[in-house]
C-alpha cells in the first residue's frame, strides 16, 4: 500500500500548513464529449466565484497572490515559478474561457477557482513507491508536460517526489508527464494545499466539495484525509 508523506523539512518552513487529500479509485476518467456542457458550466461558475478574490487594482496585490508569492520566496525556485492558483486566477482576471480537459482535472480546477486554493492530482498507478512532499536534494529527474528534456529539481526546492524523481515542482506549479492524470487513470490522489489557517478553512471546504463532485460524477466512494505536522502521512 502506497502512502503520501510530508517530510519534516517541509514543516520547518510551513509549520501551520495543512494538506488535504481526496483519493478516488476504480474510476473511468475517459472524456465523454456529451458531458462537456457540465464541465464547462462548472468551470465557468468557478471562474465567476474566483472574482471575489480579485478585488485589488493590481493583480499582484490580491491577498491570495501575495500569500503564495511570499511562500515561494522561502525556498529555491526556478525563475518565474508561481503557485498553480495564481495561474488560474490570472486567467480568470483576464476573463479567459476554461475549456474541459478531462473529468478529474476539470473537477479539481473548478474547486480550485471557487475557493482560491492550489489543487493538483496524480495517477496512483504511475507513482513509484510513496509520494513525498518536502525539500529536494537537487537533481531529482523531472520532465514536465510537453518537454523532451529533463528539468531536474533545484536543491531545497519544495517538491512532490517518489522513488524515481520529482512529481511536481514548487508545490503544484509544474506537473510531470510521468504521473499526470490522464484519460486512462483509474486510481487518483487529489491534493489541496493551505499554508495558513485562513487558507485551510477554504481548502477544507474545497476538499469536501471535490469529494462530493467526484462521488456524484464517477459513482464511487472517495476517502479524505488532512495532513498536518502532527499527522504527516496517510495511506492512499
């Protein structure tokens, strides 16, 4: 049985963090174009709800953006790396359309927008051993979506990793091709990140809603958990 484990060196940087986990198994994540209106509507509503987090005159001055930029300043990052929620909120601020990708990704993107929290997901079968969140040693192999060359992690960068290499770099900034959610995914772990108490309140609601959406669409039972400094690991 695989686990997700948050390393001690992560808590040294972010002692108040809470990582919310939703696990779904025996699902059919294949795209059915007949469902596109359902997912388009979910994403549009998420974009609409995201506007309440975009009240500052300057995009970079919004509280969510400031919090995650400050978090990223506490560890080594690749130049230009930003939290995944910043990328989504930027698109929402520009009134861009969110088109369906695949069911799991669409569901977590919709709640990510609605609650302004970073979300990500991995194909459990593609993980080699346990999934960790912690500081990189440096050099962990990483091939992002659309890339042909290795882009290894930097020393002390915050990454998700397994026995083979990096799974996500800079929290959920960039996803590896190797473990990404695809149409052939049947077992998945979805992760929602919070680094302070206010974010955690929203992340908890996002995880509950994501669980409900997954159960409603895929007709399966999900499992949920919250990782903290006191409870840093969970079977998946």
